[in-house]
């Protein structure tokens, strides 16, 4: 039985962690951390779990928690995990951080994009970027995993095989992303009101979104040189889902088969990444409620570009599901444990 | 391993049966029946199941199917199951019919409301109305189960405890129901187009909806006398979910505790029916993606009426989930097998 | 040129007033009242009006405003209008109050349901309930109009002809209402977040909603005796629209023609109330963006009840449009001035 | 009084034409063409217009119609207008064609992308591409106007000022577009069902969408050389609206002021194009229900690219509204006649 604590359990990502973990029989949630709802029953905050847990919300005390559990998930605002974690804690418990605190290796890049002073920069080097498709072996041995962002996950998985195969000119890379509203979290703000979001689409964070350096860093490792991307997220009136449409110039003429082979080389053995059949475009509905990432591409000979597409459920492969996938790897469990939900449709 | 065949597997209810059953390890789908898509791969019709099944769609041949499987689900238009089933088939395989063919015991009532000649009226008596909360013992022994309709399931579970306890005057019973669009099925018709449904609500089938006699018959058994209800469904712009708001005059002054006790008497041991806490109204989002029915009530002393409320996922407790619940009972499995999904939110 | 001031201009109803009035050439908005946004440009709050007004938000000062304009609309929280208006102001300017402060004649009923001390109870008697279909002559002479609530408008117009004709037993009247989310206003609260409302339906204010006594009072005048109704509103995932489904027992057997005649007797000359053709159910999409109320009914011989249905745009006939209709009447203009928008579809 | 005929009046664009024209007092619709609904009352097809027109649907007879009206709008599938129009008809009536038949000057390009033989290629040269912002003078004298496509309108208006000013390298131009569902029309197909579109986003027509050559041709005229673009449309779960996000490399370093000036140079006198303030991203909700196009841009020094953004209501500026704008110009009326609706929000 893996004993689990969740700090930030009443946000949407925290709620999704709880929902997924409560469905397992090999894990037990011992701590529903939530500063805002201390002493309230967890199922009064998330009535979908009514009668399924009798947990109560507790304060954020990582030190105490580290005594009690085997793994802590932090689903908290940027900066909070870094302000709480230290060597002493890491020596006693594994940490899977769903915030951005340990995703970016260059602390100055982090501080510039997040406008925060990093609280534990000495631990950045050790933290493993928790994208199993590229870092599985490192995750196995990690004490702390930096769980990737939702946009970076979908962007990276869509583009990665072509960068790896050297088939695209990374200087021309443009990523146009579309997200459901749960990505904005459960915080109460005017921009997230139903009537402000419904029947509307808009870009936001144009040329300034904080997931940009995370995408660039990871693609840079693959390319073996710095990568700069134009990244624009859009808000779509739906609860869940991210769709990524990427554009880049081809480095040479390619056939469908060559590109397909590049994707298969990366994902043939990846249960959670599904390379779709020719001319089938990924759609968020076909991954909703699951840990799958569906990816595909379209060669455009007219423009000598390639369009790369990917779809994930931002709450699962983009947050809680990937975090649990990392937990499975860290604890030596089959990677799919508790994550075999088939996408829900309609 | 239970071998399963689904006739009508490409409709929404059929797709949900496949999705739920593919997640189990103790069942195997041997037959994806679908007249319209013969020989096409099932996952090309339901890409959420891409790479999760390699099944192909097959013709509707109940005789052949009966040789191969242990249980057949029919998720077909009204009249089709009755036209295919007979004593010979029933002697070889269990049938769980998701259509209305065997729900109503009085064949003339069926024929009047459904405008169809019944094709197997000799089997109506034997078929068991598959509402486990009232017919669990009969379901255990059934060769054929008539799986309840979505509106009747939600209506019945919301109202049943009060009829049973004699606390409401059934002559005053009004049921105002609201359904998501998946209830209309995957058939291509103008009224189900996105732009015709979105940003809209309407009543339909006013005073003529075919689920009315099913509700009346089942409540009549509980009341021990004929029950006539006003039933009005409405179409709500959402994929899934049914909400029922029932109104009736109280037969006498009651306290909150008395009514609560009436609900608890019926549902204390029912895993899938959750009686909510005082003044908490059921919401479809808290049951979506699960087999739960959430119910509650509000006494209105001003009008001497009681408002009864219930919420289900129409695709699960209102169709495929309840059908599988019945399968579990028929095959002696724990009733919750494969049905413990926690509602998905948001 | 009618000079207009709006107090509470940055809420949804205030925004709708501004939008409708800016489209006219015979009115001029001189005062965009908004405590929360003082000195900000109005079109930065409502960018749909970008370049169409250069107004700035101003403080709530009814005294100063009364000097400058011919009519003041108050689209403010309950209690605010009553706290500002007095005889001196009324002697200088007309008031159209979109809040509930002057809708209910019995101040004790108001104070009980609204949990507020009324600030100007001496003016209640004079205020005219601004439902033109019944009070047109009184509105003409009014200094202050209490603009009806959204649910009461739709409920009343749906039920009124049958109460007037004595065809229904008002003791059996049940009104089940469904509203879009804009009815909850632009206030920032968790319950109005996109992900909390989308893909969901729920009842709220069951047996306690504050529009209940308003409906009862107005129907009581028509019936000539007190009327008590069961009223339950529901929140529907759409921006605009109210649908009402009313149920009552018939006082005698009736024909379709008789009931139709009762509706026509009330609405034959009412431009804004459309009695639909036989068996056509009102839908909110067919009135959205307009000042129309679509109504119809269905006789149910099985239950000896009648189902009454109505649809309005809650922001227009349910708020700003009806307020402008009242303004037109008060200022001797053709009643449809500025209100002939055809419903927008899809 | 301008006498109007609409061929294809029961599609969404035709319905929008009827709605907008019925609100005017200087036009009269004499012919509601609709092959599918001959002899049915128009308001039974579009109940939003119930009691506002007593027109009946009539067959498609352009010859007869040309005798009766001053202008014919064709809101018909590709190929139909070209199959009906000829010199004789053009000598008697003005044509505003909302299909693509006369938008593309090179008939071979049309035939290749639309997979159709053009039925009246001799008239292509004469037809005027009805984008008033660039062709106003030609529209004044036109007998036939080719009304621009929805995506081309939004794409062109977003990008045009920078191409004209030579500030972007057109070889790097990428247009990622997002559309509401009404763009798919009222045709009954599975892909437009509510449950297939809701809670989903997908790309479609990747690298093959037929609006591509139209965008390229018009931008080519501005650039003075051939332009090739990557164009990808996406389907967004909302009724109306198009958002365009364009990306291109800058030809040189630019300041905000320079780019702003380029936009203002094009749109300063254009009522219907609103250049937003710095860092305000266009949103479809702020133009919905209106003929406005909102545009803006963001310089990204990191990538030396510029992001160009635009939003329109696809049914109005993208179809019926622009068609009426063209009609106003052709008939010497003020261009804004009947088109001053302020965007509807929420």
C-alpha cells in the first residue's frame, strides 16, 4: 500500500489526483492538503467523491506529512513547493511536483518568466523532468519529479519525433495551442466565469506564456542546440482537453512513410502515445478522461512545411495522470496501473 | 471469462457498453454488431478505443451469436430485439435488452405508446425489469432482463421511497425531467445538430413521451394501485446527464427526519444510490461518468408539497452501466464489478 | 432626445441596457454609473461597445444624476434603489428600477423573502409593476416603475391567460423554470465559473427562491384571491434564456380551441407575446436577442392537467428590454421603439 | 424600396440574410428560395421570424426572380450560382454571390481546389471580390459581387496592413484559424451532431482547405507577387465566430508605433474594422452579432516574428453582413445601413 499525501488537493489538478487514486486499491490518501478548507470534509468540496472518502482537508505541513506518507504530490501555485521542500524532506519522502518550480534547469530563466525568486534552487539539478517517454530511467531513481506542464506535454509529444529525426528546421517552429477551461484552475476570477468563456475563443499570453521556456528547453535537449518557438495558447469553451497544432519547415523532402517511421521509432512501445492513422486528425474528445496522447502529422508539399498535431486531456496526461504515471515508475509498479481508463465519449 | 456480444454496438449506448466492458479483465467482447458498419473496424467508429480493440463490426445475427457468447446486449431501436429473440435463443444465452421491448408488461400499453406490433409478446411475462434496487433477486434468476429507460430510472429512484412509505399522493405527481443530448442517440437528424441544440432549452414529447407508461407501471407496483403522472422531458445543451425534479402533495405533515428515513430505508444498502445531505441538490456533474444516482428532497410547508430530485448519467446508470450491473448480478459477480468509476469532474 | 442615466451599468443587465440604448438615435446615455469601475472607460469593461461610446464609469449619485437626465435605470443589487430614491428625486426624474425593491406591495413579504429592511416603503404603493401586458395604462402615468423579475415575467405570461379565464385550479399550480447563466449576474463567485456550470444542470433555491412571492402576487390579482405556487428554478449551461414549464389541473374539460382563445384574448394585440401554433413548444433559441415572449400550452386529457410553456431572453424581455419597453410607454413613444431586433439564430 | 430575392434562404447564411433584411424598412424580401422546403412557410423553418414574415419558400428560378427583384443573393452550395447566372440575368438584376464561384480569378485554381467544372467562367473576370475595405469603388459599379469567404475575410483583414506595408515576409506566413460550428452550415451530417462537436476541438482540412487559394490570391494582389500560406482551420464548440491567429517573420526590426500606424493607415476610416488597443487580444464574443472585425497584433522580439489576430462573426462580417454591406454600396446607400447592431454579450 503506497501512502499518499496531496498538498493543494482542492484545486482541479488536486481533485483529479484524488479521483484517480481513490479508484486504486494499492494506494491510500492520508492527507488532503488545502489551506482554504481546513477541517471541511473533502467530499463537500468535491461531491463527486461523496461517500467514497471520509477525508478532511488539512493544512499544508510538508514536514509532518513527510513522516506519514511515501509520496507527496504538490498541486500548488508556482513557488510554493520550492518554499517547502528541502534536503531533509527529500531524504524521507518522494516528491512529485505538479507546479513549474523544478521543471526548468536554468534558475534565471525560471525567475525571469515566472517573476519569482526560486526558494530551493540547489535542488533543481537533482529534480527529474517527469516525461516518461524520454526520462523513464531517470524517473525510476528520482527522489523528486518535476511533472511537466500541460501545454509542454502536448507540444513536446507532438513535435519530438521530428526534432529527434532532424526532419524540421527548429528555427521555424510555431506552436498554436488550444486549451479547455479547467487549465485555468478553480480560482475565482472574472475571466473564468461561464458567460465570459462560453461562446468565445481568444488567444492569451501571446508571446509571453510561461510554458514557452519549458517547451524550448526540452526540445533543445533533443535538438542538441537552443530552440526558440513561437507559442500561443487559446482558451476554448470546453472543460477539458488540449490540442496543439505545430508548424515547421522541413529540412528536406520527405515521404509519408519516413515521417511515420520517425513517430513510430519514438512511440512504438509507448502505451500512452497513440500515433493515428494517415489523415486522421487528433481530437480532444478521443482522449478525454484518459492518459492518452494522440498525435499525427500532415506533410504540406505546397509550403514545404509539416503540420504536427497532438491532443491530450490536460487534467490527466497534462497533470494528474502523468504524475501518477511517474509515481508508478518510481515505485516499480507497472506504468499503466490505475491509468487504463478508456476515453469517455460523448 | 464472460463472453459478450453487443447488437447495436455503434450507437451511443452500445459504445458505452463496449467502453465499460473493455476496461474489465473478466469479460471479452466477441461480437460488435452493427448493421450500418459491417466489416469496418470498431475503433474507426469510436476512435476513443483506438488500439484498445481490434474488433470489426458484424451483422445482426442473434442465432449465430447465441452459439458463441454467454450474454447478448441489445442496444437497438424499439422492436428489433422482440423481432429476433425466441425461446430457442433464450435457452442458450442470456439477453439484456436496452430497448423498451420487454419493459412494459401490458402489451397493449406498449403497442399504443410505441406504435409498434410487439414481435414476441409471449416472452414479456418472463422478462425481468432490471432495476436492481427493487428486483435484484429476480434478476439473479433471469434469462432475459429488460433494462430500464434512462428517464424511468432517474424518476423512479427519486420518487420510489415516498410512494413506498405512502407519504405522497400519487394522483398529484408531476415529473419534470431534463436530459443531455446523448439521450437522443447518434442518429443523424437536424434536431440534434450542434447549432440547433446549443444555447437552447426546450420541452419535447409533452404529455406523450414513451417513458411515461414505464414510470407509471413501476410506481404502480409500489403503490399497489394505478399511478398516472405528468411527465415532461426537456433537452439541455450538455452531452450527458439526466436531472429529475418531481413534485407531489404530501399525504400528511412530515418532518425532515421522517422523509430522510424513508429514503434511507430504501437505499441504505445500495452502493449506487447516494442520498445527499440536507439541502444539497443533486447535480448531473457529480454523477457524470459513473453508475451513481444522487437523490434528495425538499419539503415545502407553504404548498404542502415535497420536491423530489435525482441525477444520473443517462449513458451509465440510465443505460450501459445499469445493464452491466444486471449482468454482474446474473452471473453471480459482485454487483459493483467494473462499475466503480468515480464521477469525472470537471 | 431622452437623456438617460444607468446606475449599475457594468452588471449584465446594465450592459444590456447600454447596448440597446446606444443603438437608438433618440436616447443619449449621460451617466454610466458603476461604483467598482469609477473613471474607467465603459468600453474597457464592455469591449463589444469599443469605439461606440466614449463614456466613463461614474459613481452612484442619484441626486446629481436626477438633475441631468430624464430617466434613471437602476440595475443594482436589492435594497440599493430603495436606499437612494425619495420624493424629491421622483419629482424631478423618472425611475425604472430593475431590482426587486418596488415589485412587491406588501413590505413585510418583501422583507421576509429578501432579508432586507426596505429603505423607502412609503413609495411602494406608488410604484407601478411594469408588465405592459397588464399595466400599460398605469405605466404611462408612472413616476417610478418596478421592472418585473426575469422568472416572474416568463412565468406570468405563460400562465396568465388561463388564470384569467378561470380554466386552471391555481391551488395546483407548479412552475418549473430553467435559466441561462447570465441570470446570476457578472459577480465573481465559484458557482458561476465555467467548469462548475458547463455540462451540468441543477435546481437551486428550491422552495425558497425570491421570485416566488412576486409571481404569486401578480397571479393573485388576476385570480382575485391568494395564489400559492411551487416554483423551482434550474441553472442551464447557456448564456441567455428562460424556459418555464407550468403545470396545473384544469377546472373543467376544455378543447384546444377554448384554451387557444383564452391566450389570444390576452395577447392578440401584444406585439411582444407570440402564441405559437398547435404542438409547437417554445424554445429559448427562437427568442434569444429579442424582446419576444413565446408561449404555448398542451392539454393532457390523461391527467386532466394542462402544461403551460413560455420562453424569453432573460436579459431582454426579462430585464433590459422590458425596462426600455416601459420607458417607451412612459415617454409616449411607440412601444416597440428600439426593440424590434429579430431573435438571433444560431 | 430595394426588392430582394434570396436563393438558398433556408441555410444558415440565408437565414441570417433574411433576419438582417427583415429588420430594415428600405428593403423587401420577395423571394425566399429553398428547393427543399417549397411551399412551406419560411417562419416554420426559422421560428425566430414567427409573425415577422408571412413568406413561403419557393423554388430556385433565377430567371423568374430576375424579373421581380433588384438584387439576388445566392447563399447556395458551390457551383450552383455559376450554373444559373448568365449575361441575360446580369443585364437585369444585381447578383451578390455568397458561394465561392466567382471569388477566384484563375478558373483552373478554382476547379482544382473545388473539384468542380465552373459553369460560367466567362463572368469571373467581371465579378468584383466584395471586400469593401479594398474594393469599395469597384463594388459601387459591380453587376456581380463575389462575397468573400468567412476565413478569408478574417484572415485578410488581420494580415493585410502588414503585407501592404512590407513589414512581413510573406513566405513565412502561417494562419491558424478557429471557427464556430455554424460555418459548417445547416446540412444534416454526423460530424455536426451536438455530441460530436461539444467538448471537443479538432483541426480539419489540414493543408487542403478550399479557402486557402482565396486568401493567397487576395494577399498576392497586395504583395504584388504570389503568396503561399499554411492555413489550418479548427472547429470550436460555439455557434458563431471566427478567430484567426497569424504568424510571420518581420522583414526588419519594428516598433509598436510603426505597426500600429500600418494598421491605422488601412482602417482609420473603416467603421467595421476596429484596431484594438495595445495588448488587447481580439475575442469572438466582442464581435458576435455584429458586422465588426476586431484586429490586433503582438510583436515578439525573441522570435523576430509578429502575431496577427482577428475576430469576426462568421455569419455576419463573414457572410450575410458583408453581403449586405456590398448591397448598400451597390445601391448608393450609407454603408452601415442596417448593420449597426452592437455585438451581443453575453
